[in-house]
């Protein structure tokens, strides 16, 4: 390298770039946004740079022609890192990115069709409008949150627009995963898609409240376990209502009574819990019957129970078919 005055001024998490700055610029070829990178030689230069083992961070590769680029490290087995780079509208068709770390990169409307992204790290990438047609997406690390979701938390004034972009990104990934038969991943992004759609609704509106309830009860149809937990919570909740409003057991009224001991009231609650289970599942043995207000609660619980059981069967079968 020449004197330090010619060193690229870019500084990232790996330190200062050691490349020589372009003539008339303080940035090197890779970091200078004004350098044309649409030439056919960029792919070869990038592969050579990756092979050198030097950090590849913050590269500006907008609209670069990187078709068939091979960034798979066949040497020591350590994956290459192309992090926090700008690959907006870049052509990456048939690219080989096995285990490549692309975290934090901007892939806005990039063309990754027929690319191998097996085990690639896309955590924190801006994936809005990315073309993933026929790409290999097995075991991709998508990250806990999409880029727009993180930005919305940091910029609440632009949250609505960011949630709309996040919904579009989640829908795009979900569709490509469905085409590849990756239904578990597709289900995850479908859930995120519905959450982002809800967050665009007016706060405390009827539609948003109903959407929130559907989320908590069933995870927008992606979580049979939530249906089970909701059912159990409802059964226990109703059992306490029955305990205080009373149910009829032959000639005895089963109801909480302070004058009775703890053991007797606990036994009454177990009777009410049994009655709640029977009512929820609509078995209707008839050995216990509701009294007064308990009738209204029992009717509501029976209706909710029949609906919840049917919903659980549908979601369970849906998961098994996948």
C-alpha cells in the first residue's frame, strides 16, 4: 500500500479499510459510491477480494453485474463475509452464497433468482422486492426481525410505511418458501405478514382488536398450541365463575361458602372444574346443572368450546399435512 494519505477512509466494525483510495477520492473502489461497478470484471474482482481473506464490509455494489459469482470458501472452510453492503438492484443470478454472511446488507430489488443461499446469513438485510425465484433457501438465517420491523421500532414517526414494507417483504419470502415446499418457514412469514398488517390498522379500532384476538387465540392459524392454551385458560376461568354463581348437584348447591373449610371449597371448585370441562366439550352428562347466571356462562362456554375444538382439529390437520 502507498502512504496513509492514499488509504481508504472507510471505517467499519473490522476497522479501517486498507485498500488504496481511488484517484480524486478518499474512498477505495469498493466503498466509493461514484465508481461504476456495472462492468463484467466486477464479479472476478469480488471473487479475488474474497479469496484474499480481507474484510468485505460496507461495499457499494448497487446495480453490479454479479451473475454466477462464487463466494463459497473451499479453502479453510470459514465462510466469507459480505456484511453491511449495498447490493440494491444488483444482479446475482445463479450466484453461489453457501454459508456466506450477508447480514445487514441492502438487497433492495436485488435479483437472486436461481442462487444458492443454503445456510446463508440474511439477518438484518433489507429484502424489500428481492427476487428469490428458484433460489435454494434451506436453513437460511433470516433473523428474529425483518429490517423494516427494526427500523419501525427506532423510527415511530415512519412506522406505518415501514410496516407496509415489512408486510410486503414477509409476503414475498412466504410465497417463495411455499413454492419450494418449505411450509414451516412459510408459516412463520405468514404469521409475520398478518402481524404487520394488523400494526397498520388504526389503534384500538375494531378490526385491530379482532385481529389481535385471532393472533392470541390461534397465531393466525399457525399455532394449534395457542388454541389448546386458550381452551385450558377458558375452562379454568369459567370454573371459578361457576364456583361463585353455583351449580346444582342433585339436591346440593355447589357454591363457594366462607363458612365452609378450605378443603370443602376446594372440593367444590374441582366439581366446578369438572362441570366446566364437560360444558366446554359439550358432553352434557347432566349430573351437574347450572344455576342462575351460570346458565349464561355455560351457554357461552359451550359455544366457544365447540368452535375451539373445531379450530384445533383444522389447525392440527393443516400442520400434519404440511
